[in-house]
C-alpha cells in the first residue's frame, strides 16, 4: 500500500505540534521495514533504561491481537527495556503464525536491547487477518537501537511512524512534581477509525521519569483511561488491538510512594489525566472523515455509570453524527439516543441544549426555541450537546466527531 496520496489533514488538527522534551531513560528511533506502506516509516523502536516499570490496559475485545496477549503476559514480569510498534498490519486473527511472529519480534528486539524477551513489549496496528512477516525486523531493530535519540525530533518521528489512516501525529507533554521533585510526562497516540475503546485507544504510549512502583503506576493508568480514552468514540467499533501503556524510568529520583492515593501524587495524577484527555480528544479530532468535534455532556442521571452509557449512546448514534455533519439541529435524534440507551430516563423531564441554546425542555420543544440560533451552533467546528435527565446527580462527558461521506470512502477502500 503506497502512501503517495495520503488523506488530507483533518480540519480539526491542532495548528501547531508541541515539542516534546527528552525523558531521561527513554530513547527512540524509527525505520522503514516495508510491512505494508511504501515511502514512509512504519516501525518505532523505544529503548528503555534498566529499572523501567511498565503499566498497561488493553482491549476487552474477545478477539484480541497477538501483541495484546504478549503484552498482558509481559506485564507480569515487572520490567521493561524495549517497545516495538509497527503500523500497517495489526497481527490480529492470525492464529499460531501471529503468536510466532510476536515471539520472533521480541527475540530480535531483545538482542538489539541486550535484554530478555520478557522485557520487550510489542504493539501492532493496521489490517486485521493478514500474517505479519517478523523477519522484516531483522537488522532493522538493531539499527534502530544503535541510533536512538531523545529530542523533540525523535518524538515527532515516533508519533508519525505509528500512524495508519491518521492524518496528523498525536503527541502531548506535561510537567509535574512529586514531593517537590520535578517529573516529566510525554505521550503519543494513534487512532482515527475502529475507535470505541473499552479500556484505551488503538495505540497510545506514555513515558515518565517518575519513580513509581508497578501497582501504583497501574492504578493511576486505569483511573486515567476511564476518564479519557474510555470517553471517546469515532464509530462505535472496539479494536482488537487497543493498547495503552505507561512506562516509568525512575530517573527523576523522587521519594518512594507506595499508594496511588498518596497526597504527594495529586499533581502527577492531574498532569497524567490531563495528558491522556488531550490525546483522547486528538483521536476524536482525527476521526476518519471528521469535520466537527463533538462534546456530549449528560447530567441529572441516576448515576455516573448511567450518564456515561447515555452519553455514549448519543455519541455513537449514526443519526446524531450525520445530523452534526449536515449542521442540522435535530434534537429528535438526541431524544432517540437517550431513549434507546437502556438507562433510566423520563421523557417529560428531559432537557437538551446545542451549545448554549436550549432546544427542548420538559418533553417538548423549548417555547423560546430559535432555529437561527440553533443552526448557528451547528455551523461551528466544535459543538457541545448537553442533556439533563432531571433524575439525579449522575454526570458524564464523552467526545466524538461527525460522520461524513469521507468515512465511508476511507473504509470502503481500506484494504485496496
């Protein structure tokens, strides 16, 4: 598959890309292995210093990829020395051949990193069902290990190498303190289609120089994923390959923290959560064919869990998403999505807003409804849809994008 004619950059893409500073203990390199694409990088190699601690959350799909199975098992080892990511082939639904491919990738990477295979993590993204030829990593990973770098250019190249149908790289950085010691957090992600995470996103990797034990790191990541990537959807389809990993090198030398609830982690948790939210929003903004970014807020539900289910019902509705694409203030489709969610709702207590314009209240059109005002909101690039159920204190917010003809075109031609 040639990348000679890449899709146009999403109009929702950030106008500038951040410069990610070096994270002590992390070094990166990219390469062209010709896995599926030609004329572009498709392999990311990350070298991690001894003592690096990994954490991860993965897809709850019952048909996970071979790399997901490998990473789940590797997490039990407690250490991380290398990460290998390829784009163009998901190595999912590939049977024993897929498992053998991951094992070979880990062996090649372990030689390059001078570590054990169990300290290697592997992730793949791309077409499902096609065998991945891991022999293409021979020589490539050793070369990567020999020329790793740690500056802004290396991070930018890393975000680029893991893209598939993405139209722009996704990267973010934050600074925080743990008990007075400065720490750094960098993250990259990819995702544009097959996005309805049930843990994380298609692929996202976060790195910090904080010194944190694995149970604490894992708890922070699970909490952060629930408030970020688990609140984003593009098309309602959960990937076989969803992987979110967090690596802590310990180079910051902060004081030991043994409990995720320790007050000394308040600043770090806030910075990590904020970074994950930014990456998740960037995924929605690069939804295949997207032209509008949509925030769905639900209040007044019986519980937060109920509010989340209703919000996702709205965000995943093709009718809601096509109405947004057509700039149609069709609140009837929102009513439909609330009603079908299977959660407690009372039609006669329902209120709906597009932006700051209330379009429906008490089970009917708002008496002060203005078609011009509502239509003006729908013409904006960033749109907020708010629903109040009037039942309780539960609340949630999720992010999505519109559904355009371009989504069909991209996915109709995906394997060609």
